[in-house]
């Protein structure tokens, strides 16, 4: 039996595009995902969980079930339909109402400015590969800081890492480009610069509250720890998905080891990066100014050395064993290890969360504070007797929270946990079948039903005891 601190937040996470629906309501602008889902997937963002209209119900449920924090993102294209220029008053009003409802229900909103949904006009103009869009993002952030003083916790970006890899490596995010490693690093870098500029604006303006960033940080382990080639492959994978971005966040530059790895990868895959002195100037200015880091953690990966042709096959339908991930000169994901995985081939390894937290505390001691901003089990839930008996989810969350408690006992400053997701939402590249919520959503009627995990979570939030 392990205990979590008294002031620990037991939250639930959501994201605008995955929850709100209402993609063309009240003047909202388009995002690239609207067309991309229509063209490439078997579902769209309609109706999602109709959070645009149902948020009072979800917040009431949150309060009833002891959830005292919620991750919400603002859809940039509801505020600025084109990404810049004229403000859409109805969008602004919606978020004022939403934040008021959160406070009424004593559910603290942690608000993300960008959760995968760059407005279409800017996306088709190069997204964050185009440096003009850095300025558009900062202007949008500035508008929000001024407009929403009721927000106490801001996050600039959600998962810069998976955005770059989804858009330019695996290609399962729009614009669907594959295996372009230079674009991946450039996107990471430019988004980190956008983050830094927004943080600087926030600090200079002495706005209310705290500001941080959310990173997805899968832990990487060598398939054979005694094989130096696997160890090197693991380092490169870690640089690609974690270390490049963490260095930018907390060092304000890339360490020699990181940049050596990047150069090595680009020597195989081609391309050059545009990294400017002025970028590092602003990254350095804010590296000690970030109030918290959010860690999204779902899985770890085991890596072996690989020199064959690059191939990534995304398992979006939950056909266990169908995914392939192998990048020339970097490495290959191995599944033949004694670790369970879910239907989408995500390797379930709670100790990886402990290792990742401790890694941050050691490698980046200026980190200040950590929230686990996403963690949860994607599952093909079965709805029976008006509920879901999701024991596997309870077991998953319990073990990951135990890892968090261990990290706290070993000195890490972790202040809260947000289960992904509060209620069921659709998954970007896996549809409505991959559910995560504490509350089951019937997507036809939009009724909500507490799952067994919701009752378990309530008891946990009341007792702070992991049982
Ligand atoms: C993170 C995203 C979330 C959510 C989650 C689960 O990468 O921040 O938006 O989707 O992962 O992933 P998936 O939906 O692919 O199962």
C-alpha cells in the first residue's frame, strides 16, 4: 500500500479536438485533421464526445468522482479561425464559460495552447517548419494570457515529439510525410523556439499563474544491454524522441552528445538543420523559468541496432503484432521481451515511468516540478450492465501510480497525475474503438456512464492511498 502526498492532484486529461466535436460551429476555423481524417481514416472528429455542449456534465462527473484537475486545450482555430487576424468572439466566450464551469466544480483547469491542432491555413503554409508560424503562435498565446486571467496553469505545447514524428517520420499525422528525419528535428526545434518565446512573453508580462510544457517521454532500453550496437541504437532513439527536446527545454542548447547523435542521423538520412544563434538566446532565457514539466507516459521501447531499409507500419486498428518500426542507422523496436503489450503494441512497463522521472531529476536538476499529464490504458472496452468492468485499466493505473510514489520517495517533485482520459474521446490515429476514459461515452447518444475504474479512482482521490 503506497501513499501519495496530501496536495497531489488527481486529474483527468482531454484535448479540444478529440473531445469537443462541433468542428464547424460558432465560427471555428478548419484544422488539417478535418480533411486528413476524412481522406485517410474510417472516422472523423464528429461527433467526438460533444464536449462543446456536454462539458457541464463531464465537470459534474469529475467533481462527483473526486477528480480535482482537468487538462483542457484551447482550439487555436476557435479563437483565430485562420490562426491570426480577426478574433472569433464566440470561441473566446466558449472558453470563458468552460473555465468558469471548471472553477464552479472545483476542478482546476490546466490549459494547453496547442494540442496537435494548428489551424489549417498555417498548417498548409508549412506548419512549424515555417518560422512565420512561430510568431503567429506567440501572438495567439499572448492573446490568451491577457484574455483568460482565470487560468492558473498554462502549457504551451502538448507533445512536440510525437507531432514531429507523426507528421514527418511515420506519416500518420497530416501532412503524412514519411521518413524525413531532418524535418522531424526542424519541427521539434522550431516548436521549442515558439514555446520559449511564449514563456518569455508570459514572464515579461508578469501574467497570473504558472507556465510549463508537456512532453511525451517513452523510456528507451537496449534489447541486449550487453551489445554495444544496441546500446548505441537506444541512445539515438532517445535523442530522436526525448533528449533533443529535453535539452532544448532545460539546457537552452543541445549538448555535444545530442548534437553528435543528430549529425550522425542526418549523415545517413540527409538534410540540414537551420539552428540560429537567436533561437538559443531565447531558449537560454527561459530554461530556468519553466514552472513545471508535464510527462505523458504510456510505454517503453526495446531497441536493437538496425541498418536495413526504414519501415514504419502503424497499427491503428488494434491488431496485436501488426506494427513495425525500424529506422536505418538508428534502430528497431523489438517486442520479444517479457513485457505485456496492449492491442496497439504499446509495451506496458510502469518501471519505465519511474526511470523517466528519475532521469529528469538527474539530467535536468533545474526542472522544478513534474506532473504526469497523461497516462492510461487504451482498450476495446466492453459495455455491459450499464458500465465497463475495466480491471485491466485499474491495474495499469495502479502500477504506474506506484512508480510515481516510488519516485517521490526517492526525491522527485511530482505534484499530480492526470489519467488519459477523463471520459472516452476518439484517438487521433486509432479511432473511437480505442477507449481510455473513466467515463464510458456512448458516441451515438452522448450519454456518460462511470466505469469501474471511475469508482476506484474516486476512492484513490479521497484516500490518497494506492490500493
Ligand atoms: C498522446 C496525446 C493524446 C492521446 C494519447 C493517447 O500522444 O497527447 O492526445 O491521443 O496520446 O494516444 P492514442 O490516442 O494514439 O492512443
